[in-house]
């Protein structure tokens, strides 16, 4: 995705939308790329992480928020 960069991979598909909501609450647009339910998997027992992508210019801000301790 031109102009976007991978911010984080979530192995818990339920957590990805929560992280995306948090990023967007900080004013950071994001896109979820769920490879679990697609032809990317290739095998019925294989699982892939859900990826969260952010604009390249906001990567540092996104990483800071994602890595910040809670509270």
C-alpha cells in the first residue's frame, strides 16, 4: 500500500479493532488488513496476524501510542 506502513501485527483478531479505534482516537488514520479469512492463508489450519497500517508520516506517533504503557 503506497504511502502506508505496517504499524503492528495482531495475532488476536479481536484486539486489532480495539487498537485501530485507539489510534483513530489519537487522530491517526489506520487500515486493518485481515489475512486470516482470505486466500493468503493457503491451509485450513494456518493462521495469520491481522495487520494495522498507518500513513508513513504518522508512523512514529502510532508506534509511540502503541508502545506506551497503559494508564
